[in-house]
C-alpha cells in the first residue's frame, strides 16, 4: 500500500511583478516562511511553508490564467511510488499529462541541491494532480 499525503498546492502567476507581490504577501502578511526557491529569468518557483503543507508560487507557469491554483501535489514515500501511483491513476481513467521524471535543482541562497521525482495527470473532474517524492 502506498501512503499518500498532500505535499503542496501551486499558484500559477504569469506576471513577474504580481509574483513578487503575492510571494511577499504570503511571507509578510500570512506569515509563511520560504523553504526553497529556484528558477530562471522566465520561470521561477518559491515554496512557502504552512508547517503541515506547502504553497508553491510559480512565475511563468503554463497556461493563461493568473492567481489560480494550477495543481494539487500528492506526496508519496519512495521515488518508484510516483510511477506506480501514476499508473494507478491512469488505470482509473486519468490522462497522463507529464510522465514521471527526476529533477535536480539548486536552491537559491543556500546553493543546496533539491532532488525530487514528479509526474502529472489530469483527474476525472479536470483537475491537475502532481505525484511528488522528495529524494
């Protein structure tokens, strides 16, 4: 049995100034702390901690909407569970939108590596699910 829990909820933001304002709002007004951030000039991600979950702010996310929650990420315990869980979702009628892949990024500020495995599918109601495992 694969144990699944909520990992993060992602907010898509298309405008860099809006991304900066929203990230500052969640840090300074809501009181969330930055867990990690990384990116490029055209795409930037900041993960903020709720203590029991994560808000992921994504500048340059795919799609045309802004300020929307683009996906819900479900955390699994082992990297190979990402593939198994995606297969389970597909067997239930979900659509694969991005196959499982390993990611290695460098956290800004600390320079520490952040390694994870992820894959995406579209759920039965049209929602986007990310299956995620920190390594």
